[in-house]
C-alpha cells in the first residue's frame, strides 16, 4: 500500500482490513528515516574514533537485517479517546517501538 493509500484508509474513505507489502533494505530504510526511528543525538561525522561510532543507533547492519519487518497497526475505537497507548501500537522485527513523529 502506498503512503497515499494508507492516508485514504486512515481517513475512512475506504476500508482495508489488511495490507501486505514486501521489499528490500533499500525500500525499508526510507520508512525508518521518515518515522524518526533510530535517530542519533550527534550527527554522523568523518570521525575515525571507532568507540564513538560504535554506540550509534542508526547502524544498518543491526536494524535492517535480511528478515526485517515493520508492522503498523491502526485501531478504530469509539469514542476516539479510547485509543491504545501509541507505545504499544507498532512492531519492528518483533520488538515494540514508539514512532515519535506520529504523536
């Protein structure tokens, strides 16, 4: 499903029960960046200090393995105040995550 299709579905113009999409690292990485996942406080530099770079969160060899998956869940609740906690609504490769740019 395209991002536009997701927005249309979220605005209740159409109802989609499930949507599956498959891709490679090159198609997953832009979503991670757009959702603000694995952001580092320090910008990436040309530093050759391995100890400094070793602690970075955005390390593609760790966050984008061959079998990575991203699950986004959209709940419909009445009244809207009963939405579940956003911290519990997303899963990245079997680990629950928070997508801060959505809230």
